[in-house]
C-alpha cells in the first residue's frame, strides 16, 4: 500500500513521521493533512516523484490508523452486544425476584394484621402458636435473603449497564476517528493523483519503474527453501492467487487489498487469524533474521512497520504496493526491512 521508492533520507523527516505515528488519533490526522500536491513549476520529475512518495507514505499511515480504529470498533461492538445480553438477562431475573417478593409480602399483609405478642397472649394454644411463629421466622429469614439477592442483582445490573455505556462511548469515538482517518487518506490519495497527472507521460512511467531502482536485490535468502509450516505454505498459495488484484485502501479482499489486508486474507485462507494492522501483524509470530526467511514469513518494512508483505522465496515478496499498483512480486529488499515474522 505504500509506494516502493528509494527510502527517505534520515534526519528531520524520519523523526517527523515517527512523531506522527505516536501521536493521538486527532493529532495524527491533522499532521497527515499538512502536505499539498500543488505542483511547483520548478519541481524536477525527481522532486515531484519524492512528493508523491511522501503522500503515499502518509496515506498509508492514515490507512493503518483507519484499520486500527475499525478493528477496535468491531471489538467494542462485541462488548456492547454482550453487555446488553447480560443486562437483559439480569433485568429478567430481577423482575422474577420482585414478583416473588411482592406475592409473599401481600400474603403476609393479609394474614398478619395483629401484633405477635398480643396474638400469643390471646391464643388458646400458645404452644401451637410458638411453633407457627418459629416457622414464620424462618420464612422471614428466607425473605431477607431474597431481598439481599435482589439488591446484589440490581448492583450487578447497574454495573453491566455502565459497562455497556462505556463501550458505546468508545465505539462512537472509534467511529469518529475512523472517519477522520478516512478523510485524510482520501485527501492524500487525491493529492498524489493530481500531482502524478501533472507529470509528463514519460516521467510518470519512470516514476512507476523507480519502485525497483536503488534497491539491494542480491541479499535475499537463498532459493528453494520450503515454507516455514503447512499453514504458511497454504498462505503462500493464497497470496499468489491474489496477484493482479487491485490495491484498495482499507480493504481485506477478496477483490481488493491494502498491504495488511492482503496478509490477513491470505492467512485466513490457511485457517489462521491475523490482526488487522501491519504493526500488530509483525508480532503475530516468532521473529527470525532476514537471512533465515522462508516462504510464508511476514516481512515488515521501515522502523514503524508501516508496510508489510509476504516472503515467497527467490528473494521476492508478494504485497499490495500502493494505489494504482496491483498485488505483485517485488524484491524483498525494496525498502528497509524492520522485521521478519514466522506465523
């Protein structure tokens, strides 16, 4: 989902991107919105290409934030649903307890209008009365226990409703964050498209080809290694089936993908559930050195793990590169590798 061009130079720009990734959602969205795609007449094709590359990178950061917000929203929807189910069951239980206590109270009221000490004094059979009074005491003890259970159930219901309210509030916040990140992505991609359109045709072609220039493609793992596991082999088969399908930001297949969505989909075909974002996917297994990579391993790029692909052997990865570029093969060294994860 990111443009695969020469890595950005170290220094201030790298630290700015790290700051963007670590900022709060609203700050991230605002920061990502700062760039413009109005082509400067003095821009060289190389400078314009670098600006497009930056826009794609910023859009990718916003896309990962959008994906994370969506994943959190899904989790929160589950929490809300479960809390509402618990609340409904708790309310039903309370209603049943209240009905039973109400019936008992009405029966006692109808039978117990005289003070117990006066009843004993006037009774023709005090011994029989005392026996019945002892039974009444046990009934009252049972009723007191029922009242305590009712109060406990009511407190549990109040707590469950509070949990549901918090989850609902969190869901609304995540929806709002997802909306902000979506607007940022759309704006960045539109700016990049306008800037690319302003380039002469030959320069646009050169820009597309530049994704394979300046890369070290000779240091990849040796050919012919088997997949790391049976499920990794199944994931490799799946990811190869996705070759040629379009990059679609925020998508996880089957008709289109962003980078982490492709990895999630491919491993889902192998029966493995991966998290949604590339940052989380890099921790979805055991990290291994690049020199020991096997087909099916996840290769995360840049220090922020902002992009991810799948190693498929022969020094190549399959990934969803960036808008306008379909799922394809590229050299494993196309960008700085930050980690290799065996799922």
